[in-house]
């Protein structure tokens, strides 16, 4: 029975959200709540010499000012600070010591009776910075000076990084925050994709070659909800932590190890999350600060970062993507090389798969991929929607468009010439890959066949009209997730799991799957999520939560079915007595025989007879180990732009995104997911860029007035097509996940449309007026 799965079911949490009943981390208000405000460092690298809090402490209403020199204990080893998605390296420890690793680093927390007082007093905290005296740290490192000149020790400790430049005055202190200037200092990462053939030679010999750099700037997530934590003091050092996070159990484990607490002493909840997009995968520093303050004051404390302060956490790292393509005159590829050079901090090696997506998309006998890191005096980047692919596929798909132009081939035709039915990384077939169908359906909906291939060929009044397209690809991952179902005799079920719903619709799909599997109306299903005490779940990310949680629910529901079948069959005169257990199904709120017309048993009767008021089952999902197939989602994105020739203003008037992502559990929330990805892709193409003043290593546009994101007026017609993709191999429901595929390919489709409209190729994102008119 499929009453709900696959249908456009409205969000089960929608009403709570629009009425304000849904509470977010910064909205819980326990008795005696006090407020923390963060003081940030104003230099990118160095040490705190003096931190004078006396003036701040004199302010009426200020309770305390926590600093590295005045705080409860924190763990002193990297292991304790590593969360479940921490990259290699030494995680940042807020208020740990006097070292400054990035501009905007938290260096003090002012705690006061109210937020305004804390905010005001924070301006009175006096800080003096200086280069650390070298006497103890410098000498042992001196012999390494040559190596330090290449500032790419993959994960040298912070002290070492600090002594790099021995100078007498703060202003002279050497630091680097500019990726392009430091490009030559990139260090190579482990290659996720082995080279095949001889790409260098093949490129030289190729009949047609295209090679270029594409630059994706640093971008910040800017979720609507601010980064926030409310820590409730429950007495005796026990804490309830409301946190904006994508993983309550990740934060729970982290807080326990950082604060040396027993698991039962801390409970972490994130019932609702107002957008996160990867920014809440790792624990955010405000949860450490709020916990520190709660332990110091033995009171409940809330810390909400300001929009500006949020720029002191993770971001999409700036990358220089160099793509080279070599082709035969007919458009078949001979060689693909893709090198990414990305920013990371001095203390952690954050990297994602930017390169290597061509292995999944395009047949080529010769390939080489590499990912290099440049270590700079900035905070560590983090995941941001489709990390790696959003940037890397953007470059690849712009390059494919440029190659198509050089070959005088239609961009879709080129992609079909190179279409790969196998993932060339390990030469595997796909569980399913309906990318061809995405091209066909998307092109048809868009009207691609009427496109005049010549750039600048179409004009409407003062605007040049351009059409571009690109391919999108992402992974179809699944992770261990457990769900618990408690069924009560009145035919209501509570389904629970620790997973957070970051706005993606997890509450709703969990309810849909449970309702179908239990044969109950969706109104009878209560879903509890985002609580560390519930059955296990990893962070919600990577587009893996829909498939993972759905199959956990399915497993628990199957155990409930078996229990009900046993009870129903055992009833005196049961109409199901002769029906094999496997053929007993749950449908329309009853227990029935598969294909049987008559004789059902009500859940209430079966449970009453079994003397049970509730049946509780918990199950960990189980996916068959299958290394014989690649698992991916795909899309074909088509964009129309209209460009004012005099002003250079670009409007994205139409986008069609045709997505093949297995079975879509909810076509309504699913469509919203893809639309959100398209909107963000428009942002990547035309608006978003974190601008840093490299003289100070300080972000200049740390607000959503100057960090541009698309607004309503920038968004026109977006059409989402879910291409049917039946996948019996990937998992029982055939679900792949769609959290990230929506953004991939969109920036390239728009850049390609801008080229088609104007004849001008902008390879440095975002495509702003100045670049277009230059
Ligand atoms: Mo996603 S960037 O894994 O939240």
C-alpha cells in the first residue's frame, strides 16, 4: 500500500512552523536564563598579550566575562575535540589559549542578565595582541625555516604556524589569506581518483583542446536561523542543550569529551533547524561557549551569534579549478584533467571531491585529477550544499560548454557523445542512471531544440537572450540509522530517531513511510526527531538521511507487523488463523490477509487480546553490502538569461532542472528541495562572494546586505522535473536522496547561458556586472 510515499504530502511540521509553535535553539527560555555575547579577535594570527575585562565587569548586569584565562576546564587533546565529521588536523578550541588563528575568532564571552547589556559590555573588553615571544617555540623550529617558507605543512600545529614570521610589531606580522597569491604553495591531497592512461600526452595530441581556470570564491551559508545554543542548567552539572545542529548525537559526544562529562549528564536537542546547509555538521563554537558559561555560573545560558559573527565559522572554500579537455573532432574525449587548489586553515585539512566527477559523467581513456590545499590564516572551511561538486562540476560543465563551442557541437550532443554508462573510477555499472532521460526531458520542457547556436544571436528589446545547460551529479549515500516505533492500541504510533530535520522534510517523510508501513492515516503518526537520547543517527547531511531514516522506519514497522500478525492469528476464531504470517498485512488501520477480501482484525482487538497496551520496536537499518555498483543522482539543468546590453544586468528568467534520483518520497517537499538548490545555484552564478581585506585577513561583507544572495526579484520561473528512475538495487524503496543534487550544475548552466547571450565567457564567479562589461 502506498497512500503517502511518492505523493505531494504537505509538511507534517508545517503548521507548527508557520504558527511559531516550533521552537528553535535560541528560543528556549528556562527560568533564570542569562545571555552571552561573543568578543572576537581583530587580527588573523598572533597572541593575546592582555585581555582586560575589568571595565566590562563593572557594567551593571554583567555576571562574568569568560576568557581563555578565566573559564572552567576544557579537554587538552585533539582527539577530544574531534567530532564525527572533523577533517584531519587539530580542531579549533574556543577560549582555549591566547593564540589567534583567524580574524573573528572568539576570545571572550560576556555574560549578563540580558543580551543588550552583554553586547554593550563586550565593547568594553580591552585586548592587546602581539607576536608571541619566540624564545621557547622558535628555536626548535628554526631548522625548518626553509620548509616554513613553503607554508604548506599539511597540519603543523598552531604554535609552529605562529612563529613563521619573527617580527617585532603586530602590523608587520606575516599572514596570508589570499588564495590566488598563494597558489604556488598548494600541497597535494591524497588522490581519491587514480589517473588513467596518459592524460598529458593525450592532451597534447588532441585535435581540439580546451584548458582554463575557473575560480569559485569563498561563500558563506547564511541560513535564516542564527547560530544559537541555549544550555539549561539542570543542577549537579547536568545540562540540557538546545543547539542549532545537524547532528545532536555528534554534538552530544563532542560536549561529553570536551567537558569530560558522562553521557547521561548531557542531552542535546535540535527539534527544529532553520536551515543549515552544512554549517551545522560540525559543532559550532557557540555551543562550547554557552556550555562553559553554564558550568561557570551554574545557570542556564543562551548564546546566539550575530549575523556578522556567523562569518567566523565555516564556509565553502575558495577554489581555483583548472580543467583541461582534449577531444577528437567528432566530440569524443581523449583526455580530461582537473586540478583544484583550495583554501584550508593552518590547523585542519578540509577537502572535498571537487575533481573526479568527470569519471562518472564522461567517457575518456586518459584522466588525471588532483586536489591541492593551501594553508592560510583563516578558520577551517566546512561542507556547504554539495561540497566539492558544486564548485568542481561548475568548472567541468563550463569547460564542456567551451569545448562544445570549439567543436561546433550542440552542448547536449557533446555530452551524449561522451556519455558514460559506467563509473570509470572503478569501472562499475550504476544501480541506475537516467541521465540521458534527464537531458531529453529537460531539453523538451525547455524548448532547447529551437536554440540558435550562435552567441549574441537572440535579442529582445534591450536584452540579449542566452540559453545554457549543464549536467549535475551527486552521490546516493546511506548511513546507519535506527528508528523506534511505539504503537498504542488506539492505532497511534510514535516514531523516533535522533536525526535532525534541517528543514529538508525529514519529519514528513518519516511520517509518510511509517503511515504506509503501518497502514495508518498520517495523522496518527507522531514523529520525534533531533534528540540525542533517541535511537542513533549520524549528522543529517550528504543527502543520505531520507534513504537511511526511511529504511530504519521500514525495519521497525516490519517488526511491529510481525508482532501484530502473531497476536491476530492467536485470537480465538481469528479470520487470519490460516494465513501465513508473511501474508498478514497492515492496511486501513486493520490487520488483514494479503489479497483476502474478508476477515480483518482491528489493531485494538489484537492488542487487547494479547494484553498489550503498546508495542515497541527499534531497528537499525540494514543495507546490503554492494561494491559492484556505483550509486549516484543526476540532473540536467537548463537556464535562460536576459542580459541588458548597456548595463550588464543579468536576469535568470527560466530554469528547468530535470532530476533523476531514484524514487521521490515526497514530490512536494522534493520539488522545494530542488528549487532551493536552483535558487542557490543562481546565487553562486551571479551573487555570492565573501570578500576579504587581505591586509587584515578580515571579511568585509559579513552581513546579508553586502554578501549578496538572490532575493525574490532575482527568481523567475523554475521548473522541476523528476525523471522516473526505478532502482531495485540501491535499497528496498529505491530512494537516493535529493538534498544536494539541486544545486549542482546550476551555476554552470547560467554561466553558459550568459556566454550564449553575450559571447563573453566569465570564468571567475560570481558573474557580476563589472566582469561582464570589462
Ligand atoms: Mo550537507 S553540505 O552534507 O549539510
